C-alpha cells in the first residue's frame, strides 16, 4: 500500500464515512457502526457485485479503476455495445466472460446472481430505458446525472425501481466528496452565518471532433441539452446542497453562437439565477466554450467560502474569507467515486434510502427544465 | 519623496497616463503628449481649481487627501452643510475661508474664479440638483456614481452642462485604475480569446446604526435604491467596460429580509444577468449583508482573468488561468483618484469629452432601472 492508498484507506475508515454519516443523520451513523458493516470490512466475498453499463471514458478512466478503493463494492460485470472493448476490459479486471453483456442480451443479467447493482453510465437520454430494464431484471441502480432528459422519464425510473423493490440512487459524486461535505458541515454549524448568495461556474470546451467522449454531448437526442445538463447541473446541485434548500423561482439567459456547428442542437452558455425560500439567491453559469472552470462560492453574513475547484475528480481547494482575514483549510482528499459506490452498496445492504435518491435527480431535471423555459419565454419561472 | 510617492510619480508620468491614453484612443494620446500638459507638469499655478461638495467619509478620507498626487488638479474650495467641519478642513488644506460655501450660498461660487471644477460627493438623489446648479454657476462637474436616481435626472444634468458649455464626467474610478485598465487592454489584445462571460460580486455590510456614512444609504429618498445603486453598479459597469459592449437584455431577482429594519426602503440582495450583442453573458450579485467582497472574473475562450479585488481603493490582484496553468501578473498600483481627477482637469484644459461622461452614467442608471423592473415584473427586460 503506497502512501496515497494508505491515506485513502484512513479516510474511508474514519473521516469520510463519519462525515457522510453525519450528514445522513442518526440512522446512517448507526449504519456505519453496525455489526454488519464491521464484519464485512476487508471481506471481499461480502462486497456487493456491480455491473457497469456503458464503457466510455468516464466509466473506464474514473469509475472502473476506483472499485479498488471500495469496501463494499466490487466490479463483476460489464455491459457494452463494443464486444472487443468489453472482452479486453473484462480480462483486465478479472471479470468472467459470461458476465459481459451487450445491449440486446442485457435483460438476461437477471439470471446473474453475482450482480446486485447496475451503474448506468450511458448518454443522458438512455438513462431511463436502462434504469427501468435493470430494475425489471431485479437489480438496484446507480444512475449518472442528469438522471434523465425529462421529468416524465425520471418519474418512470422512480416508479420502476419502487415497483421492483429496488434502490435507485443518482451519482452526485460531489455530495460524497470531503471538501464539499466539509463545506456543508461548516454551513450547518453556522460558521458563515446566514447564507445570502451562492455563485457557481462550470465550463469547459466541448470538442466533439477531437474527443469521442464529447460526440453524443452535442446531440440533443442523446444529451437532452448542452452545458446546463452536462456541467451546469454541478452549479445547480451545489446551490441546493450548500443552502440545503429547494429553489422557488428561476430566471435565465442562454446564448449559443449560431455559426458554431457544435451548438446546432444543444446550448452553449447559460446564466441562471435561483431564489430560495430563505431569501438566499444563486447566480450561476455554465458553458461549453470557456476555459475550464469548476468553482463555487457561498456568501454568508459572517464569511464567504470558496471551493475552487468544487467538482474536480481528485483535487480541491477551500478558502474562507472572514472580517479578520482569509484562511485555507486543508482537508484530507478522498476517493469520492469509491465513497459514492460504497454508499449505494451500504444502502442496499441495510435497506436504506440513499442520500441522493431518484427524487434528488428528478428535482434537478425539473429545475433545469424551468431554466430552459425561463430563458425561452424571457420570464421568471416559479418551481 | 518616499518610495511609495516615487512609484506613484513614476506611474503617473509613465504607465497610467499611457494606459488611459491608449484606451481613450489616438486623440487622447496626442493630449497626453501635448506641449500644454508637458509644460504644466509640476507647475502648481497651472493646476485647475476644484471644489468638493459634500464632506462625508468618502470625500474627506479618499478624495481630499489624494489631490496631493494630482498633476493638474488642486483643491481650492469646500461646500458643506456643517460650517465647523468645513472651516476645520479648510484650515487643514490651506483653503481660503472665502472659498467655503454652504448649500444656501453655493450658487455664489460662480463669482469665484479660482474654482474651475466642482466634484459632487452628495447622496445620490442630490446629484442632479447640485450638478445643475454648478453648471449654471459656470463650473465643470465631476459627479459621483450613480449619476442620479432616475434617467430623467441624468438627462437634465447632461442638458444643463451642455447648455452651459461645461464638461460633465461621472466618477467611475475603476476605469482609471491600473489593474482594470490592464485587464481591458489584455481583452482588447485578444489574450483571453472571445469573451463568453463576466461574473462580478460586490457586497458589504451596510451599518446605518454604527456608521454615519451609511445612514442615507438605506433611505430611498436619498439613495434611490440599495446595494445595486451603491455597489452593484461596480459589477454592472465592469461587465460593460470589460466587454466593451452595451447589454441588450436583463433578468434579475431581488430579496430583502422583511424583518431587517435596514431594508424597509431599499433592497439588500440582487442577482442579475445581462446579455450583450456578441452573446457574452454577465452574471452578477450585489448585497448589503454579506461579508465584504469586490471581485470580477472574465471568462474567455482561451483564458479567464480574475480581479479580486476589482474595485478596491489601493490594493488589487489579478490572476489569469490558461490551459497550461495560472499566472498572477503584478501591475504597478496607481492612485485612481488622482488619475480620475486629472483626467477631468485635462478634459477641461483640452476641451475634450471625458472618457466617462454623463452619457456613461445615464446608461448605468437606465440598466439599473431595467434590473429593478425585471425583478419586479418577473420577466426579462430588453434595454
């Protein structure tokens, strides 16, 4: 075990689990401390079995390698439309060839008792179909965000999982990431005073001609939308988990260069504002054409707190500004992917609702639709 | 001359004048290099005479002490409703007692040939009356921002100065500040690529019970509005001078705690978005109740540029983020107050329109009224 792995191990066993538990409330604390989870530790056979559906860049570069840091989750099956890629990866990860599926025979996964949970990492518009098919095959589902491309699809996904008696969780990784969890805890403790504003910006260059992983992102039929659905959702979700509130009113402006072929179908730049019941306001941007940014700031009466980046994979920074100066708290980085997957496994093992269930995904989809509507109609939309 | 003064001297003579001139175009370059200004250097008798109207905190702590760094401007008269204060300050600044006026005898300033320019530093709603009276007394006018509390007043002020053949300039100090000028120059040179977004946040605690200077700021009749008129105007103006464009559409949300006595008459928190003709969007906030912040970021296709603070009196920071990393250019700080006042004096001496004339002030007032309207009606407002 190298020092990074050792730190991650420590984090999993101590800080992060406790932090996640603290945020999930007393029930979760009990869960973390329960005999079930304690006896399972380091017992590979008691890990739940996961199937990854969709073997794109995010799945192969971020999700699959991070099972190694999981306490309660192991990768046992793959689902892909590219048999050669799937076979190669199966060999690499020691996965039985019989546990490699394609999109036609996917439903036969119901006969594979090794698979407990299916992780959907497909283009947005396919989330609904594969979540529903997975639930009908008797599997629990972790689904990437945005949950779906319409509220209707979200509701169908929730219904299908409920009907099958299976858990549904949306992969809001930032809500399992130590810096964000620490920020939430500071806000709850009142360190910033009453929250007045959230600002958050998420942008990157989408490059469909250079990067295969970006091809579907500029196709409305697959992506459902542009920068808002893909990365603006981080700004939106952060505004919600940092305030702990649901927005009541939305305004927005959207602009895409009509001469840029990337934006024939999906939007480029989005500016939106949210109003929360407490009166806190959010002012957020997303873009597919500005130099990469992933940042958020919470403005409290007593202090502001920066996370920049707020939603990176491995590196975060926190800065807090108070009347008497600025500080940069150092928090132990953690493997948010492993934490997220283990939270799902624990939710299944303990028959508990995950912290970011289907209803959480539905809310963001509803608010994003309101943002599109506000921009289109040129008026604020109550949600 | 100490080292700070020496640096300022250097800056005035080299960097800042050149930067201001470059931005003002070829005409201004000629002006800076003209024999007139050259011969005037260090010739105190050729400085224009200024009267400061209103001896509040900003006038006495920022403006009056900074005449010492002016090449073309000297303080020769005071106007105040508090005779004792005015007399004390006159003595301190070596001003003739005959050049101390009150608000009743202010119009007799027309008979004082020592006064060329009147600087209005009164509560917002009084800007119109005193600008008009000063113009009618045959004086040029530098007026604090916001220019006035209605478009109608702004137009009356412009008309009065035109009719009297006098210059009118609005005190947008950030447009005479080296870091902001450097940012504008970088944008114009294309260093950031095409501009996609501006975000800017301006907040501070307004404390009318603790700070006399804040008493009028929470009174609608005097201030015209709350955080937007007072400090949100920095976010708005920055979005305009950084893009070099005029907005075409505005959305906004406003919230003030109904139980906070400070916000019985004026607004607290404002979130607004602007759309510019190029498609660039701005997403800005202002507040009277969050921990002090004065920051702006420009998001370009190739790089982003931070100014934090963007609108401080003496200290600024710039950070630029590109694909290959971040850099923090160090720019020589400059005395924006002296630069601003000297620009006004030079405009008068050379019979040129100032870079931030009445029309510039009118535009911001128009956009601020659109922001209020958008928030009130819950719809976007075309401007």
